[in-house]
C-alpha cells in the first residue's frame, strides 16, 4: 500500500459507538456527503453480534440482574436500518452470526423484528427493498427467495473458503432498479477446500514454553518425553496404531533439526501457482511472510496438544474429553461433565477448519496445529490464511489484537463472491463482470483483488 492509499484509508475509517447521539450526528453527515457525491451506493455491514451469539448469551445468563430488554445491543440493528432509511442505497448486505436467528427479546425473536423493519422500510416514500438469500447451486452462487430464516445462512466452505464458517447474510435490492436475481449467478471456485491447502506450505515452527525457561532444546526434550510416555501408555493398552505414531513422533523430534518459533522465508514456488486459492492469498511482490510466529504454552498443555494432533492423524477426528488419557486430564471442574468436551480441538489437515473466532486470542486450545512434530496452536498468519486474508494484509496492535481482528472478520474470499454477484446484478453492461473459470480467471479484474 502506498502513502496516499494509507492516508485515504486512515481518513475514511471511523471509530464510532453505535447508539450514541454524537455517533448518529456524524453518521448522518457522512450519509449526506455520500448522497451528494454518488447517484447509487451499496451499504455493507451489520450490527454488533455480542448480544446474539450463543457464547455471548451464555455469558449474560450468568450475570446477576441481567435484563435482556435493558441491553441496548439487542436493538442496534435499528441503527443499521436508520442508515438504510437515510442513504437509500441500490442494495445492501447485512451480516451477522447464526445466533441472531434464535435470539429473543421482549418475548419475540430478534430476527423476526429485523425482517419486519426491513420489509417496511421506505413504505409510502417511493422506495422499497426486496429481501433475498444467497444460495449455491451447481457451482454457482445466486440470490433466491427465503422460505425459512435458516435460508439466510451462508456456509463459507461452499465458496472455497478452507473453513466451516456459517453466518447470516441478508441481501436487499431496491425494487425500482434491481434486475431479477433469478436470471444471473456467479461461478464459484472449487468448494470444500481443506485446511492443508491454506497453510501446509508455511515454514514449520515450534511452540514456546511459557514457564521454566524456553529454548529449542528444552522444547525438544519436553515434547519428546511426552511422546515417549504416551507411546508406552498406548503400548500397554494394546493400542498399536497410537503406539506406533507416538513412537514415530518421538524419533522425529529427537533426530530433527530444532525448530524456531518464527519464520519469514517464503514457501517454495511462492506466487507461481495456478490454484485459485493460492493466487488469491499469495503476492509475487512480497519478499517475506509476516506474523508467522508462535506463542508459549505450558508443558502440560503441550502434552494435550500432542495427544490431540496424533489422535487426529490416526482417527481422522478431534478427540473429545472422554478420549484423553486420565493422566492428561486438566484440573477443570467441567472436564468430565461434557460441558466443554472439545476444549482441546485439533484442526484436521483433510477438512476445512472449524470457525476461526476471536476466542483464538485467549489461548490456542481450540486451534491446535495438525502436525504433532510442531505441537502448537495456529499462528496469526495461519489463522489469517484460513480466513483467506492475502499475505500482504498486516494486522496491527499486539498479537492478541491481531487474533481478534482475524477472528471477527468476514472471509475476503467469500466477500469477493458476494461482491461479484451484486455487481453483476446491478451493472449488467459492465465488461469486467464475466463468470470466472474454476481457477478464478476469465475476467479483466486481477484474480486476487476484491472484484
């Protein structure tokens, strides 16, 4: 990014709190400015999701004196509708978590209230919006009528994202200008991309040791010792496949060159692939990989990471709490109650990852790397690749901040497909909007840029 682009991005971004009177004044000013500058606009966004998410609702249920009706976050979707009412864009894209479909307030479903407000928008003032869901059929995405609230759920893995991320997307088209959505669609890249397609070429790293001193040789000793103990345990239990795999890991760590905790070197053949996902992620102008460094973990957690990754390799699934050896049980009250049965979750090489959320900033337990010889959680760059951020995208702030930014995002690869579809609907005459082939080619727009 050049200096002018950076300056423009800095001036464009606003840090505003929805629902605050001063925020409303500033937003109204920006809306008025947009209407003066442009004949047609598209509004993209969504209200904060904390009040709707399953995790957020579970947290508030345990808060003494919490009254949902007094939590204004439930009603922030009306700020979005207020902007829609003033801007009157050609189309809008509204995104939120799946939990919004089941969230209730005032004994009503929040989603039901939202749909009612969206459908009544513009009544008597010369503009209305028709609401559409995004569907995937025969390798194409298109807009379709929604019969059930669940029809609005978009599954990112169907769009070639190497991650199982399910979110609610509502598309609104202004009825006086929109083309018939059923008449067009956009070809998608190859679906069901596994985790390995996104991260397997990145340099191998080791985790750090958060207690007792950290060095490559101490890490080797800790992990090799854990592998040997688990190999012995599984041999005693007659579990031959596990014994063989733990023994192989122990030998590999003992004989291998000590791994580092960070690496910047580009993978071999970087930038030369014809694969659609690689072409999107990689940038031939880069000279190094950024933000590919590990964090530290306790030695006891590394033993659990090792078991989980070996289990994933042998069984093809992530182990639940009841599959862990008793010697690896953490001192958690809920460990044997089934409440957090998947507290230690390995990501599988042959499958899309589970949803990358901001919780990845807390610890790495839900995001264990599939390679037992690395015995660690995912780096910021690996999480970003699973979210399909290009490698030239840098995340600012502390590493915790970076993880939060990655986890809260919509995958850019998914966003590109939705943007292509909207542009195709709203600008039929554009020569640059031709359906890409299976490799993402076939249009005059660079294959790794948003449109």
